[in-house]
């Protein structure tokens, strides 16, 4: 009988009290980190070290990947890129 009483008390503590305690602890931790600036992600650095200012409404492109040479495609190819896939059931 004593075992079941302890088991029920532990169950209710874990089920009802632990989420409240975790919510309070985690929310205070997140508030502290936000005050200290712990979640701030710096912007990526440019390779040449410059930071050109863009006017409002303009787009700044950080990186453009090199294009593949046209000789890789067959002569009669008139489509785009295709992805092979398998259906999983």
C-alpha cells in the first residue's frame, strides 16, 4: 500500500508540478539570455571585407554560385533539371 501511495504522489508531481517548474525556469532563462544578447546572430561576413550600402528597394546579392557549362547537357535536351524519386508506401 505504501508503494502505491508513493507511486501516485510521484506521478502527480511529474504530471502537474514538473511542467510548471520547467516553464518558470526556462522562461526566466530565455528572458535572461535575451537581456544579455545571448541569442543574437551576427550577419555573415563578406569575403572582401566591404559592406556596400544599398538604397531602399534594391536587392544585394551576397553569393552567386557558378553556372555549369552548357557542354554537360545532351544536344537535344529541351527540359530543365529533373529529380528522380521513389514513392515510399
